[in-house]
C-alpha cells in the first residue's frame, strides 16, 4: 500500500490521493513526501497527464507537519533543509505548467494548507467542521512550507500577518471570503468533478507570482500604506507578547523581506527563520506541552484503562449559581439532559436563564439559531425537587463553599439517584476526602473542579479522594471529555493543584507590596513574565476577602491537626488592604485598584500604607519571584503526589491558570531552565526572601543525579 495513489482518467486528469496507510490522518513526513515526489516526477514527465486533482483519502485533507521530526531537530541546517525539501516539491508543482487543483475534502492546516496554496486552484467541500489556516505560531513555529510567502501574495500583507501571527483557523465560508479558497462543493463527487473541470479548462497554469509584473494585493512591503504598517506591526504583535514569542517577529520578518524580493528569495529567507523558530527554547516548550503532552492527556494517559468508556445521559446539578449555571450550559450543549436544582425555584430559573442569555448572544453573532437554542433549553429542567434526579448517571454539586451545606445536599441527592451514579463536588478548596464523609458511597465520590467562566475555560481538574475508585475516575474523565474539556487528574490535597499554585502567585505579589516594591513594577513584571493578568489585578478579581477566608480555614484546619500554619509575609498586606481599608477587590469596586466605569487605576493609598523602598528590584528579579514560586510549588505537588504526571502539571497550569504558555507550563519551566540552575536560583531567592522559595527536595535530589523531572515518573 502506498501513501499516495495516482489514477489517470481518460481526460488526462490525474487524481492524486494522499492516504497514508495505518494512520487516521495524513501528516507531512518522508513517508508521505517520498511517494509524492515520485508521483510528481511522473506528472512532470508523462505527456499523457494534462492536469492534477490533489485530494485525500482520509476524513481531513492534511493536518500539517509531523511534529515528532521537527521537535527532535537540534541542528539549524537540518531544519533549513527540511523546509527547503518540502518547498522544492511545491515549487516543482508550480513550475511544471500543468494545472494543480486542491480538492479539499476536510481540514487543511499548516503544511496541509501550504500544499494547497501551491496549487493553482483550491476547492473545498462544504464541511462545517473543516478548518483552514496556518496555526504554527501556537507552537512557537512559523509556516515554513512557503506559507509566509504565498499567503501575503494571495490575501495581502496586512491580512496575512494577522492570520499567521494569531494562528487563525478559518471555516470554509471565511476562507472563501478571504480568497484562500476559490470555490466550494456540496458533495465529494461534485468536489472532484469541479476540480477536474477546472483542470480541463485551464490546461496551462501559472501562479500569479510567477507572472512578470506581479503585484501584491494591497501593495508590497515598500508600498506607502504597507510601509506605515511596518512601523507599527512589531509593537502591535508584541503588545501582549512582551517579546516572549520570537516566532511573531520571525513571521513578520519573513513577510517583510518576502515583500521586497521575488518568491524564490522569499522562500529561502523563510527557511532560515523557520530554523530559528525550530531551535528556539520557546517552540520546544510549546511542542512538548501543547502538542505531545496534551495529546497524551486527550488519549487518556491519566484515565484508568480497565473501565469501559461511559457517557452521561442525565446530569443533576445542585446549586444553580455562577458555576452550576455554567456547567448546565456546557452539558446541555452536547445533548446531556440536565436537572438544575437550587434552594428556591427563582434561583434555579435564574441559573437556567444563564443559558438563555448565552444563546441569545450567540444568535446575535450568528453562531447559533433559535432552533438550536430551543433544543438546548429543552434539555435543562430548573427545579427545587430532588426527586427529579432519579435516573441521573452523574450529580455535580456547586452549592456554597460550606461543608455543612455540601453534606446536606449530598445526602438529599444520594437518597434518589441510582446506586451506580457518581457524585462529584465542584469545590475549589475543600479536600474531597473530607467531603466524601457525608456520602454513603465514598468510592463513587470525586472532585470535578471547573474554572470560571465555565463556558470559556478549557480545563477541568479531577480530584481523587482517598476512597475514589477507578470506575468513578474513569466516569468523571469521560464526562469531562464528553463536554469537550481537557481533564487533568490530581490527588486530594488542600487547594488541589491549581488553586494551591495560584495562591503562591497572589501572595508573592502581596509580599512585594509589603516590602515597598512599586505596585506598578510588580504588575508590569507579571505581564512581562507572560502571565495573562498581573498578580494584584487578578487578586482583586478573585477578591481579597476570599483569600482571607481560605487562609483562615487553612489555619484552623492545620492547627486542629496539630500543625503550624506557615505565616506568609503577603498576608499582612492583603489583610491591611481588605480589613483595615475595606478594599476587598473588584466586586466592591476597590481593592489594590480603584474601579470606575472607564477602567481601573492602582490605588494611591497602597504606598501610604506600605511606603516605597529606596532601592527597587529589577524587573527580572520580580519576574523570577513570581514564576519560581509557582514552579517550585508545582514541583512540591509532584513530590507529594498531588500531581500524578508532568503533563497534568503543565497542561493544568496553562489551561487552568494561563501560566505563561511559551514556558510550556510550570514543570517544563523548570526543565527548560535546567534542574541545577533552577535549584540554585531557588536557593538564592530563599536566602533573600524566605523559606518558601526553598527548592522542592525532589528537585535537589534529581539535580544532584543529573536527571530530569520526567525521569522519576517513567
Ligand atoms: P454561587 O454563590 O454563585 O452559587 C451557589 C448556589 O448554590 C446559589 O445559587 C445558592 O442558592 C445555591 N445553594 C446554596 N445552598 C443550597 C442548597 N442547600 N440547596 C440547593 N442550592 C443551594 O457560588 P459559585 O461561585 O457558583 O460556587 C459554587 C461552588 O463552586 C463552590 O463550592 C465554589 O467554591 C466552587 N467554585 C467556584 C468557582 C468560582 O470561580 N466562582 C470556581 C471553581 C469552583
């Protein structure tokens, strides 16, 4: 079986089908490109071949480059040669003068779209799931198969820059509107016959950029309108990136330089920048975590393999507040029947109305229809009546963060639901093992920790209590995937993984305020380090009062267990701001910041309470404090087996907390620094700022043995 099928029709048109044996998707690698090169030679030399329809035998056209190969590259020459070899084939297609039509039956991303862009004409099947784009930037790479050269020559420099720096994935209609696609077809037969007909009607084909006098749509890099763009493009691209994503600059450079040269020179320039991206630490981090580790998680690495795959048909939700309402929406969206219970009918209805609101907004944006809205709402029953939970496969409680209330609703639900049903808590702080004491069947009790807002956040943290069995974990895992979210699995502990590390970020910010570090410097350093929100602003969002509540509870529990609560220097700061000045956060309109309808500004009173220190630390010093404290806490979670895998730690930190994605997550942050260097820096920080920076003992041991984090787990 070959990966590339060649069928020559009586009309002289060859249908070339990419269909790699033993794989569900076509990917760009030698296994595909070797046979493709042979077929291309035949096309070039056989006069009987008058034109080519290029299509795929899989559900999708071509998903992109085989990242296994790209990830391993450490020599820039190898990266350069890889890009050049692929582009050599594409150039041969363009220069052979026979028409090539891409018949795109499904998704064409990255190298898949680049292959299509080298065809003279692109027709796509009207497939609502198909996506088209050059998303390489999301893994710290750039389109090295001619994308940075052909796309600007098709859609213009400005549009292409936007698409490639954001890694936008377009649907058929959008790609057609932008001119990336030329035509569509409703059926596979029509797709091929339209492609064939185009070949027959255009027997001599040439790319516009190979025609003398070619002009970039909207102008080349020297055109006055575009020259203006070049003055601001780098700062626009870096406005949120703070220089942490070198691929952004490399993409812009490729497009700029390609816009003052011919296509062949542009293609070569692109290969050089491609090599720079491939070798960057940022791309290694992102490929490692956001590709390999994420795929491992999606394939069920953290799911016990024995229990059969399950599906939730009926879901009970207790508490129709912010979280319960969100969980109801995302569940009904995938067709699950939902019973949404609250203490009063009014509160339950309000929870259901949350879905109505979201759907009305989606309809206004043409992302949904009144029919879909009715169908989804008909799946949600808002009630106060627990007997409606009968037959539920899963119940999730999202009532107040109070052990007593949670125990009460657990008992009420368990009196009704089937013996096989799983009971889950969405608590953000209370240990699951303790909550399970209120359950008649602690083996079927689990934590499903959602993030707010539920409809936007991609992560669910699954927490196993002491007694949670594999069947229950598997059911929880399957449900999270059923609603299209990414599950990480952790063991029980105070704050689990995400809330625990998140707390260190907030408190380090507060501690620095107490030392007299300028609050603006703290905030800027947070952003420069790659965090989506700086520590003081995000603390205001979650509210200082909640942090105080959690701290009080933790202190009480630890003291009851005979342990000493470790005082944090940030605590006195947060208490002074919240308790002395009544500034509990954004919900009160005042916290570290003052909030007005037009925006927020840092509260000037901070520096009266905590005068500025004479000597201010460098931004790097502040960034290190904010990032090392989190990464070290993640390592402690791994050491204490709260985290079960490195992948869960990395993905959990990026998807749940937005931890600087270019670092590849908290544990990859440590790997990328190098274990010995990380340990040394932690020790320096500990000497200056306190015990909390002391490196996790596991790291010290591994560093001494010359090992990596993954080594302990394999
Ligand atoms: P919320 O106050 O918005 O909602 C709680 C709801 O529970 C209210 O509608 C209330 O009427 C209802 N309720 C209270 N007692 C009840 C009872 N006895 N029977 C039925 N309903 C009852 O709170 P929330 O923000 O949705 O949080 C709910 C849970 O989710 C908490 O455990 C919280 O820690 C957790 N959580 C919250 C977030 C967040 O960002 N808000 C994130 C993750 C987890």
